[in-house]
C-alpha cells in the first residue's frame, strides 16, 4: 500500500513522536496517563500514512493478547494487595529478620525476586516497595539498601519467566519458545543475577547495614517494632489463590492458551468474597477494578507499538539490522545483550524491545540475550525502564536516591552482572 509520507522524513516523524510520547510518560505532569500523548501520536502516524491502517491493525492484533495479560496481572496484583498478601510478606520478612539489617536485606532480595518473577516487576515496584519501606522504618533500620533492592531486583530478576515483565511477554509471544523452555534457559542467569545483586548491595551499603536496628539501639522497643516482629497472620485464601493462579499461567501456556485467562480467573476468585460486601456499592467496586487494570497504560503500550512500527518501516529496521549480531555463539550473545542494554538506556526498554524484536524473533538465543539486555541493563540509569522511573517517583522525598550514588552503584555492577548472566545463558543453551 502506498503511504503518504515515506523514507527518512517518515522515520524522523515517527521517532520524534516516539520521543515525545516517552518524554511525557517520564514526566507525567499532574499525574496524567502515559496514553495522553502516545495514543494521539499513534493515530497521527496512521492518519498521515506513515503506517497503513491494515499494518497498524496487524500490530494491535499481534500484541493484543499480551496487553490483555498485562491488564489481568495488574488487576490480580492489586487485588492480592487488597487481600493483604504483600502486607503479610513484608511483616513476615520483618519478623524473620529479628531486627537485623543484613538479614532483612537478604529476605527483601528473595521477596523482590520471587514477586517480580511471579507477579511482574510492577507488583514489586508499586505494591511491595511501600511495604518494605514501612517494615524497615518500623524496625529502625536504614531503609536505603532495602529500597534499592526492590528496584534493582524488579528489573534484573524479571528475566526468569515469560510473565515476569512486559518485555518478556512481548518477546515470548513472538518466539517459538515454550514456557518451560524459556524458564529453563533463564534459570541459571536468574539465580546468578539475584546472588550478584545481593552481594553488590551488601558491599555498597555496608555502612547502612552495620548495627542492629531499633531493638539493639534502645532498651524499650517501639510499638512498630513489636508489631513487626510478631507472627504475621497469613491471608490463606489469597495466598492459595495466588499459588493456583501462578500454576494456571504454566498450564495455559502449555495448552497454547493466553495466560490472560488465568489472570482474570484468579482475579475473579479473589474479588468474589468482597463482591457481596456492602462496604461500598458495586458501581464503586467495579470502577476500582477498572482502575486497577490500568487500561490507559495498556493503550500506551499498543500506541508505542504502532509508532515504533512506523520507524521500523521507514529505515530504522535496516539501521538496527546492521548492528544486531548474526551469530549465536558467546560473542554474538554478549554483543546482543550489551546492544540491547545500550538502546534501553537511550530510549527506555519498552520501545527498545519493540524495535529489536522483529529482527531477533526468528532466533531464540538472540531473543533471550536481548531480554537480558533490556531487563538487567536498565539498572544502569533512571531512564532505562518505566519501573525505575515509577519507583523514584513513588518514594517519599526523604528516601529518593541521589543520582551520584545510584549511578556509581550501577556503573560498577551492571556491566559485570550482564556479562555473567549472558555467559550463563550461553552455557544453558549448550546443555
């Protein structure tokens, strides 16, 4: 189909609209949705002929089930939080730490890694981080190492499952990998990454982790300290539903059914006991459910996909194709991982994935190496992922990181962790 605008001009317009959409998503003035600029930009790309209507519709169809799962897992995560799952996890970690900062850090790393892997990095950032902040301050320990743990593991520990991150979901939907094969290949890199993150935080924040919190600093324990060290009461119904829903992700994927079905069924089971409650009207409850699914963000993702498609169609694909390694040996995988990390830190990991995915999807090894780059690599800068930007924005001003400290830790650790994880991926591929 003939387009009204083509070539370098079309590519430049698409890239400019992409950057404008990302810039607005980062700043979000007055808390406006990321979709406010991205959706009109995508419509403009189609209206002026940069992306034909049929091509735009094909993009939406290609990523539709993935975005549906995103809505489902966001909804499920918020319902799990309402049911007390994250509060229980935080209180359990605080009690098991016995007020010792280093032990709490270990438990937070484990929690963040597992929550990220099972319920996506959004749950770790939005739902787990506030609980960890509350636990650390309640115990009288410095919260900084534990807050860094949530954001670092939200990015890097999202490499394990196809459902752990939107980038994984997009890549998995376009690949020929099965759920089990994906997980098996990423297991070694995931364990390595989690251990390295713990070691890095333990060394970098050794002064913050020295001492023993409120319990050792005063003769009389504070009320918060007593409450946090008490045995937390488990929300059994919600925990059981969460475990069954995670199992549902595996089953649906094995049956080649969208895991969105498992997420929405799990959400329905979680909300069922509350639906008959008279504490709020059903209309109010329905409105809250729609809000929890974050449909504007889902629209933002689809809009970005259309805009990136415009840039790819008019020159970007050729430019990236010349940079992407052709081989799947160790050097090829390392090159792919570091290229993906560099692009993610330049334009954010979501558009980086959308841009590179069509070029690497035929190769399973390169796709997995790309995912290591766009998931681990964003720990290098604030702009690397939407999760990092959201984490920084959600923290109270007193606990927001200083740029120098954040980037010193990042530069010292991310390249080494990425290289090690990619080497282990190559090792797993040889088995």
